[in-house]
């Protein structure tokens, strides 16, 4: 397995306290502790450079009025917030990492979007939503946790008839994945690739610049340096084998 951004849970940079509603589905979701870290790598801001591809994929779907969207493995919700802005729909952001969900909840409140998005702390394996609950299921960087085919098979029943599944996944085994689309009962509407150049220019180069800047500022702080070392390792892995970091959006309709 490659160490692509898509397969990594993002490191926690900020932790902020915020209260949001309990949920009916999966586990109730509550408050997080407030704690600032001394260094600031703004992964979310860098991640947002890729929002144009979330928009590109969304625009490959037909126009929908107020779609119900399930964002599986939403993390800190950079795509979730983009989807909320793109659609006039209702969104559920689901993840099993409370720290990331806390960040999402804080951002939703700041942006005045908290009434449009329900944040659910839950594993993506064994979801218990009623059948045909969603117009769109969205999964960026997360299907790898259950496996591409299993995700397609298990999530299909949660889609309404002719509902849409959009997956952003690592590029490995693309041909096999495209074959599995129809085997699992979907129609392929299209796919597009995020090249290694895109990942460098729009993600890893800005991250690299931030890490260098933070190293300069915190050169005497061993705790910060050890955190920055982790970021640096990921950048080094990219530099060693950038082809492995390519990714693909696959846009499907339930057949
Ligand atoms: C690479 S992040 C992607 C986050 C977000 N979708 C994005 O594109 O920025 C993958 C996310 O999947 C979540 N995840 C991994 N395994 C999971 C599981 N079994 N159930 C729910 N979420 C999971 C991680 O916590 C992480 O937030």
C-alpha cells in the first residue's frame, strides 16, 4: 500500500471545542477538548487547493434539487464543506475520527453551515442507514479503508434508485476498479486522474514550503521538530515515488 495522502489520516494540528447535536444513526457525537499546538501546518488550507477537482466531479452529475448526500470518511471536511456550498442539499459527514470531526464541526459553525451538515462519528463498515437514503454518496480518500469492491457493494443499497456514487481513490489497479463498477451494479459516468504534477504543485509543494518555514521558526523546540519530521517523511515519500501518489475520481450511477 502506498503512503499517499489519500490513505493517511491527517495529523491533528488544531483541536477546538464545539458542541453539536447528537445523532440518531451510529454513535452520538459530542464535545471535544480545546488545545492549540505550538506549530501550525495548515493542511486544510492546502487540501482546499484540490477542491476544484471535487467541483469537477460534482459537475459531472445531473443537476439535483436539494440532494441528500452522505460523505463517507469526511475527515476534517474540506470536501464536505465544498459539497455543501455546491449543492443546496443536506449532508451527512461520517468518520470514525472524533478529532477530525471536531475540526469539521468548528469550521461549519464558523461558516454558518452547521444547519446543513450533520456530523456522525461512526465506522464506515456496517453502516445502518435505511435503504435508499441518499441521492449521492461521496468518498474521497476513504474507500481504501474497506476496499474498493466491498465499498461499492456495501454502500449501493443506501443509494436511491439511480443515485450516484463518487469515489476519489488511489490510481492503483484502475482498470480492475473500472471493471468492478458494472460488476457491482453501477454505470460508469466518467473518471479523471489527478497526476503527480497536480499532487506536487497543489499539495506537496505548498506543504513543503510550510514545513520549511515552521522548521525555521521552531528550530529549538524538539516536540515541534518531531511533529514536523512526520510531515517531512510524507513529502520525502512523495519525492521518492511520485507516480504512486496519483489518484482518480470515479463517478458512478446506481444501475
Ligand atoms: C485521507 S482522509 C480523507 C478525508 C476527506 N475525505 C478528504 O478528502 O479530505 C481518510 C478519512 O477516512 C477516515 N476513515 C478511515 N477508516 C475509517 C472507517 N473505518 N470508518 C470511518 N472513517 C474512516 C479517516 O479517519 C480519515 O478521516
